[in-house]
C-alpha cells in the first residue's frame, strides 16, 4: 500500500480525486447520488460476503428540507449487519482517500474502498457536513465518529467520538450530499431491484425520500462460497509487480540482539542451558525442521562464527559477502572488525545465500505464482533464456524487463485459477429469475472459467421467456462482479453480443417477452470507463458471452418450438371443436335422422395439449437472518 | 290422349324421378358421414379431382370429362376441416332447396351461409364449394335449385307448363311478351308442352335478340330465339338441350365474329373444361353458323383489330382437341391470319335489317348442309 501512496505523493490523493471526481462517477447531483448509493451498498455487501454473513442492508435517503426543489441536500445512510470496522481504523478508513481492506487478488465488487471515500469527499464538498460512522465489531460496544476530511493533507479530522452499548454487530455510514432524487430515483430503485436479483441471499431495504419502502427479502439462504485470495497468474503481471514480489521474498539478515538470542534459545529449548557451540549445533540439527527462517539464519551464521550464545551476544554482523564467501563482523570485546571464511559446501551457506540473494528463479515461480509447477518453471527458464537457478535478488533492471516480457509471452502456463472468483451459481441465479419474472421458461448456464491477459473470469447467464416479463424484449440485465450495470448500455460488450444474435433463428419473433441476465465475474472487469458501467469487448470475454448466449438460445428455441407445436395442437383442437358439431348437425338432416351422431368420441380423443410451463418454483418464504 | 300429352307426362315422371335420385344421392352421402361420426371416426369422402391433369377430352362424348383420379377429403385434416364443413352445409342447404322446391342463386347461397355461421371469405369461395358439390354428385347445381345471377332470355311460340310450387299446371306461351322471358329456375323446370317452331336460334347479344323479335324472326323462320347473354349460363344450356332432345329442334348459334364468339358456340355444343365434372349440359348437334372469320372477308364487314389477348386466345384454343378439325380449325386459322374481328352489329353497315333480311336466311340455308 505504501508504494501506491508514493505515486501520488506530490499532491494529496484527496486533492487528486477532488479535482478528478468525474472519473469516479460524481459528475452531477443526479449521477453522484446514484454513485454514492452504489458505493455504500456494495461496500456493505462485500463486507458481509467476506465474512460469510447473510447480508441485511438498509438504505435510507432523506431530504434535509423536503420542500426545496431538486437538486438539494440529502442524507444518505447505509446500514449493514457485517463485521463492522475496528474503532482504531475508522478515522483512516473513512477520513482518507486510498485506505481500505480490499487489496488482495480476488473478486470483489469494488477495489480499495476508494468509491466510498469519494462519496464522503463529494458529500463534504457539496454540504460541508461530516460523515457519521457507527460501527460495532463485537455486538457490545458501538463506536460513533463524526469525521471531516482534510483534503490538502489527506487526513481525517475527528469532530466527535462517542461510544455506546449495543446488541448488534455492523456498520452504518451516513453522509449528507447534494443530490437530485427526482432524476436519480428511477435508477436507484432499478439498482436496488437488480442488486437483489443478483444477490438473492441478501435482504435489501430501501426507504426513499418520498416515504416509499422497497423491501427485497432474501430468497436463498445459502451464501455462495466466498472467493479465496490467490497468487497472481504469470500473464497478469508487470515489472513493478515482480519487483515488489522479489522484495517480499528476500529477507534481511536479522539483527542479532539480546531479544533475538533469547528467541533462538527458546526455540531450541535451551532457555536455561548454556551449551557449547558444538552442542548447540547438534541440537539445532535435530530441531531444524521446526525452526523459523529467522532462527535458521542465526544458526547458519553461528555455524561459521563457531560461537556459543555468550560470545554471540558480544558481536555485530557487519556484512555477508556471499560471492567471496566471507563473513565480516564487529567484535565488541576486542573492538575490532573480524572476518571468517564460509564453506560453500556447507548447507548453512545455502541458507544464507537464499536469504541474501533471494530464491532461485524456478522456486520464485513455483512459490509466488499460481499454476506453475517445477517442470513448467524449468521450461519457462529455458524459454526466457535464464538459468533455472538464477537468484531473483541478482536480476538487473534489464533482466527484470526481459523476465516480465517473457512471462507474458510464454504460452505453456496453465489457465488462471478461478478459485478467486465467486460466481453466483446456476441454482441461485435460476431461482432469482423465476422469482422476479415468474416466467414460462427459464434456462441458466455457468461457463467454465476462462482468462484474458492473465485475469480469470467466469460468465454466468440466464434467459427467461413469458410470464410476467413485459414484451419488447430482449431486456438485458447486465451484471459484473454482482453489480448491476445501468448506464452506458449501448457500448457494452454484452449488448453487442445480444444485438448480433438473429433471434428469428431461435424462433423468437415480434415483440417477445423475454429477458437475458448476464453476469461477468473477474478479478478485474475490463470496464471501458472509471464509472464502472460498461464492459469493454475483450475478445475472450466476448467469446464466452457468445457461447453462453448460444447455449441458452438453443434451449429457448426448443421451448419456443414446443410451445409453437402445443399452440398449434390447441388451435387444431379448437377447430375440431368448432366444426365437427356443425358437420354433425348438417349430416343429421341430410341423412334424414332425428338424433345427432355421437361425435363426442372424436373430440374427446383430441384433448387440447396444454403448453408445458416451467412454473415449478415454489414460493419460498423470505428468510430473515437471526 | 294426344301424343304430345303422353310425352309430357313421361317427361314429368322423369323429372320427378330425377329429383328423387338427387335427394337419394344427397341422403346417401349424408348417411355415410353420419355413420363415420357415430363410429367415432373422422368423416371422409372422395371427390373427383378437378385439377388440370385430370381433365381429359372424351371424343365419344364430344366433351371434356374428368379422369379417374380422386382426392380424399377428410375432416381429420385440419386444413380441410373448414371446406369440409362448408361442403356439408351446402349439401344440407341444397337438400332443403330441392326438397322444398325452392330456388336460390350463387349469391343467395353465399349470403344464406351466414345464417348458419358458415364462413365464406367471399362469393368465389362459396361458388367453388358449389362446384365441389357438383363434382361429388356429378350433378349440375341447377339440379339443386342453385342458379347463376345473370339471366338469358327466350322468345317464340313455345307452350310450357310450370312445375314449380304454386304454379303447377299453369301454362304459358313464350311469344306473349315482346321483351322475351328470362330463363330462370321456373322455366328450366317447366314442362315443354308443344311448339310450332322448327329451329332454335341462339344469339350472343341482347341487342340483336331484340332486333330479331322486332323483325319477327320467330314467325318468318319458325324459330325460337334465345339470348345467351355472352357465354351461355348452365340453365340456358340445359334448356337448349331440352329443346333439342325433347322437342327435336335443331339449334343454330350466332355469335360475334371473333374467337370468343367461336368459343361461345363451342361451349353450347360440347361444354367447357370448367364443367368437365358434369354431363348432359351439351348440345352436340348444335351448329355455329356465324359470324365466321371467312364471313368478314366474304361480306366485307367493318372490323376492328384483335387485341393481344384475342390472339393469345386463338393460340390457346388451337391446342384444344375440339379445334383440330372442320370449321373450328379453319375459322381459327383465318382469325389468326386476319388478326381482325367483327361484331354482329357490323351488318348495320348495310342497313339495320340487313342481318335478318340477307345474312340470316343464307346462314339458315347453309346450316342444313353443315
């Protein structure tokens, strides 16, 4: 995190975002109100997801002065039942830009919690009111803060801090901001509605400024498995990222002070014994497997110094000259610098070189990246023209660039691990669609994981026809990482794929009542703009979308033709029911008979075939979390 | 009892027997359908195919007839269900007409259908169903008391006796009214009692018909004059046939001097392909006496050029086996050579009565040798 900060050190991040707030979706009162709602709701859902809590999210928007015309100040409050935020983190989390907990590589609705602080910033700019944060992490004590943001210094200014007793965990964030609900209302209601479709395990309540309540209870009680944080894929990496990984993989030579010596003694089980050098080494060999890296490094140094703990406490390591196999130290007792030779054949020498020069390339690859095994690592080294045992710490800048390029180009890495993704799953998606649209036909599909530029992604899609769906379809509901995308529909890749489809081929004609729900999950959604509203047409994503849609369209076509046949049969049966009695009537007089023939036998053999609908979803009672 | 009376009685008996067979035919068809329904089966019947491929010329009968191929109509076929029902209704309606001796017209049938919730998109659909009934029963629609709208007319010394309800036994002489008598159901079904005429002159046009009456052609040439009003309706052809068969009168035909006129004569003589499913509508001995193509040259008649469709019609008729010999073939060739045509009225060039004074006697004389 610190290195991200460094990039903006010239001006404060707050200032940067203050002057570029359009980028984050705060361009006007309408859009800003909508974006603020989104950011807080998504933060709440993310927080619950990460802890496996069934979310209860309560959104309230209230006009400060209801009689004023729009745009005007509104108080926006989002309350959740999530884990809450530790009191000590609250000022920084809500009072600085670029502070947050979402830094791992996994699927989440938002990144870095940036959007929420942007909303707070926007609120402060437009109304000069503090953000009010109430949080409880233990369901006992609730911390309440009123915080203003010092834009120039990017620092929180705590105006008020109180605590009180409470019985529920969770976080509530309230801001005052300039908004235009009369214009943004539709989008916000759509957003809440569509979010509840893709988050069927959440209960979302919205109290709008006009006194209307929109309640969307959860109808799925199982939360989808949370995504795991994973190592990066070689394809999704750059030079800067490698550099940081190398730093993480190298270890400083530990300072050997009294504290460290105490730790080593304890780990070796020698706290109370003063053993000779040889005895210490014997003991260390026995316990080697259970020793921590730091302790091992101390033991390795000790092996060349040939000292006991008493002596060790009286020296300071000056330099470890690995290439020349020399170890320099300062002896406090003699007050002079001394040097010992290191035997390169010794196992302790290897331990020290690892520490100083970093891991060999192959180890680095297999340990630091996902889906790279020893064989692939060796193959890659050959491909990139590096020695497999090349120490990562010894790479020059040019070599780093070459390594980064080669990682991008090497095709034999396995596809990215998708365990960091959290698709909704076919069953909850289907349930949601059925509940929301009560359709005659539903089909859902989850494509296998795929990847673009080293970022894994999964496409989920659902299609539904008839029932409560209004005509004029296909109506497309776009989602990315469980966020509904409502703006900039026209330039979205999903729309492109849908519009490219010749629906006539799938027997869908006229003004059809049907919907398409598309969900793209990825560790990085390739949004076209910072507003996060439309997905760029990456070839790999487009292909997956197309395959998903084709699969579903074929199912729809089968339904449509079955429906067509059934309708035809019904029509035919109606024809018989209409004409056969007439024929009977006429032929009776013609044949000179009094009684009509018993034609019912024919009609009974032709019971009209009902269209088989798939309305099998049982209405589930809303499940409230306890 | 006079011979003619005896004959008339026989005819009357025959007519009643005919009506009986018609009713029996309808009843048997109805019974068949009834039985199917009663047995829980979809009713069906076969109908002679009226497709072009099944219309053949019978040289012995000297008319077009339908071949042996038949089509199955089934109520099970939902595409045929509607027309099946329409036909059933028509048979039912025709049955009532025949039984109650009531008459109807093509148009009347079309409108009557509505009273029974039978849907016809237009009259041509109901006309087509009427042809179906003719084909199934091999009877002309007139036998079911269904007549065309247009009426042709008749004038001359012919005594008839009506058979239609309310007029039974009432007699009429057809020379009492100078405008002529329209040939409708009552006349077609009347008994032909006696006549002093020795020939029937069928003429294509109403204008000439009136002229012929004025000029007393009926008296001068001892003839019965019939206006066919263009292509002769079925009822008129039936009457012509009866005058020929029952009264032993020869029939001659006068038409315009064009290819359509020639074909009007041919249809009276040997029927049309459209009515290939029907017999007994032809007068094979009828003679076409003019206006021939050769007459145009012979009498130097004023002409107008033939239209493209006239010429096309000539070529079409050349393919008809009936036009393969005799004057039919010869005149057609001359028309094609001249590429001009003349109306009956063309004789007016030589005076209004020229056609009755000069042309007709010559043609009557000629007819004896045809």
